[in-house]
């Protein structure tokens, strides 16, 4: 049955108006019929709707082979964090090659003190949100602290969950030589691994805080040994965090896999930043590491928009006429006449309030 909800309302209003004047008997109510009629409407006037269609892109899906090709021709690889559907959507629209669902979301999205608080279940939820938005980027999920350190088997089980439930294409874990067997176990199961050495934030308490690594001869040699061990274990890429650029460039030259730098200079095979940091989506006065460049000011733009919304709501400038759903005059007049003739204890249609 095809129904026109507007016509149905109009018909009901006219029937009730005539009934109130004694011209015809009160109409029989058929709530289920009206419900079917209204649900048949194809229009959608609700705030509960998807963010929007994914931007049209001609880019082919980024794979490990794509990243290897970029590495071979020495074209820098772009990696950026995302923690939900909107942040992943904008990274995808910008043609970022690798989207990292980093455990940094513990602090920038969930307000935690550090990355050690976040759980595997929380990471899986955020990975699922990101992968719904990303159609072509290579998506990597961080294994959080406590989900892989006990044994290689634990690491594999957690990695399987991130891939199977979180829908990521690869996992990232922190650590050097001591994590080589875990990397080897995960990759032997067919799951791509990205290593992370240098400053490893999950271990910042053991490191004495967020400190630059490899600043001495012995420290630089340790970074190199860790890098070679993770590469030999089967990692596909390696993140180098907070190491001197000379050390990062030398390590990069000694590996056969791409390195992704964060606070490691421009001699790496690519770069990664936390999206909230580089886009300026944080309040004034927040501490930022030296390596972060503020490419935008999302906080100020958001604050400006929200303050304008607040002011226009207070002044009743919003919503304006163009933001409402009008009712035709020949429909509104009988409706208003009807409700103005009703007794206070009755509602239109004869139903008691």
C-alpha cells in the first residue's frame, strides 16, 4: 500500500474538525495503519544518519607491495594516526598511505594518563571504527601493553583478534631484540608486523620518561641491533621514534625494509604523526614534543563554530526558516483551528492526554 503521510495527517485533521462541529461522527482510530503509512515514507529527516559517503577516489588499495614500491623508488611513505570514523575519513580523503590506529588514542581520544591504560578490547573497537572509513589506505593497529609481552603465543592470539575483529591489515608492537620471537611467531601465521624501536612509549616508566634514545655511541649501536633483529624476525616496516637523525638515517641505510620516523629526522623512508597533534585539535597550552609541527588549528575553528551556535541559539537566530520543515498553509490552518477548538483534557482524535 502506498501512503502519503502529509495527506494522511490532513485527512485526520479535517475529520476531527468536522467531528468537533458535530457534522460527522468522530473518526475511528487505526494507529497501526497510520504507523505503516508513516514508516513507508522514503525521506529521512533525522540526525541519526551516517557521516556521509566515502569521498570518490581513483586510488588503488594500498598494500605491502605498494609500500615496497614506494620504498624502492625512495618516495617517502606517509603514515598518520586515526582513532575513529571521522578522523579516518579525513586521512583517507587526504590519500595518506598508512593509517595507524595508535595506542596514543588512550590519551588524545580517551583522556587517559598514558598508553599503558588502554586494553585490547578498546583497541579493537577503535580499529573497527577506523576500518569502516578507510577504503584504500593500509590500516595498522597497535598491540596495547599487556597483550603481547607474556609470550609469542599471547602476541599471536592478540594479533589475530586485531585482524579478525578489528579488521586491520597489520599490527604494530613495541620492542627490540627481546620481541623478535614474538614478531617471528606472528608473521609465521601470515600476519604482517610493523616494529617500533627507539623511544617506546609503553615502556616510558622503565626508560625514565619520554627520553631520546641512541644519543651515545653505545645507545646508537643498541638501536641498530634492535632494528636488525626485528627485520630478521620478519617485520615489514619499522618505526623509529625519538632517535637522532644521524642514527635513524644510518639504520635506514642498513635495512631492507622501510623505516617510518617520528622525531627521527627526514632520512627515514617515511613519517608518522598523531593526527590530533599535527592538526592542532587541542586546547592552548598543551605540551607537544619538539618533533611535532602544527599544520592546522582545528581547535580554534571548532571553538569558533560552537560559540557561534551557542550565541545564535540564545538569540533565537538559529534555527532560521531554512532549517525547518514547513507545513503547507492549507494543512496548518485546519490543524490550528482543530487544536484550538479542543477541550484541554482531550487531544486531537478524541484520545485523552
